[in-house]
């Protein structure tokens, strides 16, 4: 499974590198609201927009992981408290009673 992850990231990196190589000289003009004009290279702009779009998903994922870990820790604490609060039932052994031994027929 780890091999597939590495292969996926290498292929993705190769695609990004090929895109940057073939479109590195392309520029995009962005007109800002105050009349300013900004020139960005196309690959840098697309990578920046992709990362900005990925950021909310990553934040939501990390928040979900944090909530789940906190929930599991709380449940484990509650379980430990329950185990400590209720001792196991004692085993009562009556020496006068003999255990029933099944008869064997020969």
C-alpha cells in the first residue's frame, strides 16, 4: 500500500513539473479593484489556487480527527472509571460441598 502512495505522489509531482516546464513562460494579467495590475506566471497561479482550495478540506479533516480522538479518549476514561468502580464478583467456595463428578460406565 505504501508503494502505491509513493507512486501516486511521484506521478502527481511529475504532472506538476511537466505543467510548469511547458507553461512556465505563460503570464496571466490580473486587474485588482484599485486599478493595479498584477502579472503572475500561470503555473504559480494555478498551484496557489489549488492549495487555497485544498486548505479548507485539510482543516476540516484535522478537526474531525481531533474530535474523534477526544471522543475516544473520553470513552476510554469512562470505561476505566466503570471498571474501577465495580469490582469483580467474589468466587465463593464452600468446602462442605463436593463438586459433582460424573459417573463413568465401564
